[in-house]
C-alpha cells in the first residue's frame, strides 16, 4: 500500500545555521548543531494513488496552495522522491502540528522532516538516515537535523550537488538523560522577516558575519567536546554566546533584523541572575522572540518559576531530548483513509496532548 505516516519533532540549535552558500538546494555556509526534542511533534500522512488527479496538501485541516512559489520550493523533495521511486502518481499529504495554539513555534523542521520520511516510505523507498536528511534539507535547512535524534550535527559539506551536506547523530538521546529544554512562548503570530529572507540579507550585508564564519569551526569542535563531557557550565556559556553572536549579525544586517523583543531581553537578564553563583541555564533564540532554555532536570522547577515570574510569558513547555522520527504502523493512525483516499476528520486535543481521529470516537 502506498501510504505512510510519520511523527517528527523540532530541533533547537545550539550552534545556529544562518546563511546559505546555495539558495536552491539549501547548502549552508557552515555546520550547525542541535538537540532533537521529544515534544511539539508533527504527524504527517502521505498517500500516492491513481485516484488522485493532482497533488494535495492539508496542513492543520486547511488546504495549502501548492502553486505558491515558496510552498512549491519547500515541497521540491516530493518530485525527487517520485523520480527515484519511478512513479508518477499524485500525492495527498495531510499534516497536523501538536503545538499549543498560537505558540509561535516554527514548525518547518518537524514538518519537512516528517514529509521526507513519510513520502519516501509511501513511495516504497527504503532510504538511509543520510539520504532522508538530504531530502529534508531541500525543504528547510534546519529540517535536515530533525530526521535523527539526540545531539545532531549538520555537516556543511563541500560538494556542489549537496551530497555531503547532511545531519547525523553525534550523541544519542540517552547520552545526557538529565538535559531538558524549557521553552517560553513570548509572542504570538508570524515572524516579521522569514528566516529564508533574513539569512540571505545577513550574508549579503553584515560586516560581523565574516567574524562569525571565522569562529564557527572552533565553536563546533568545542561544543562537541562540551556535550561529550556533559560539561553543563561550558555548554551553557558556548550556547548563550553563540545565540548572541547570531543575533548580533542580524542586527548588523542592512536593513536591520531584530527577532528579540523586550521580553526576550528580560529572559536574558533573568537567566544571568539565575546563573550568578552556579551555571544552571542556557538561553538560545531562533528567528523569533520565544526563549529556549537548556537546563538540567534538577533545575527545571527554578527555571520555570523564573519564566513564570516574567509578565508576558504566555506558556512554558518542558521537553526532553528525543529519538527522532517515529513511523506509525497502525492503519487507524493514518490521517488518510487508505481504502478511499479521503482525509479522515482529525484534530489536536491540546489538553490530552494527542491527535484524535474522529472515526475513533464512534
Ligand atoms: O530552516 P530554516 O530556514 O527555518 O532556518 C532556521 C534558522 C534558525 O532556526 C534561526 C537556526 C537553526 O539552526 O535552527
């Protein structure tokens, strides 16, 4: 049967990807590193069938316009998968994010990793993690790090065809079992400048970006070593300084890009206070104001209290380190009915934190 369902989760980088050397097939200027987390998953079902007259994509129960240029670019992996599998069948893709409403979390990493895994499985391909990472990369750079779990490094590669630009696990999820990610939702809505447009502008205009590129290879090595030793104090300093460095190049971009808001800055100061006597927390920010704080299990209550004490923090989510995508094998877990090819009525129950497929309720 040409149907597959996969759940994938986001990753939060500690050495950030910000800048491409190839915009079409998404090759980065430098390597990056992240942890794949175990919550905020995206479930995606892909089905190929001669019943379908055209490709169709449903995200969070809304039909997505596949003729939109940016969407079409993000979905370029679909045609590559069809070509490799030797099929011309049209696809139906149904995807839902298990994120709290209006969380402002980027879903591109989990979404495009889930798509690479589900579409290739549905097409009958049995790809390696490296091949899946390369496919996911074509949709969104950071997605290439979500096809595997634990502490992950995206090797920038040097080849023009991108065949050596992929992510792999450096340390598995159970390497540092005490590590947690505490994420604070600070603002709603879509980001002002997309990461795609923003990083292009930084590479083109920022003077500081040259200094960033010069320091990244050493940082990648130091971070690998700190995580290997589970040296939280060193890891935390590297992580926070790296986030600051990326945001400095954003501000140095012309016209300037500012993703951090006043609340993000309050979090930065509050983490500084928390760390006054002992390093307990490490903040990192992506292309948006939400704060992601790495900490150890024993310090989670204190970090949560600190965040909840800041006026304007809307929600706090605690995650562990995750193992990467999961293939759901049960027929009833597909978001598409394999017999009819129809989308099954489904929704995300935020309270219970699970996906409900309406047919199950009967
Ligand atoms: O994959 P994109 O295009 O959404 O870029 C993500 C870039 C950052 O989140 C800011 C950094 C990173 O490495 O995840």
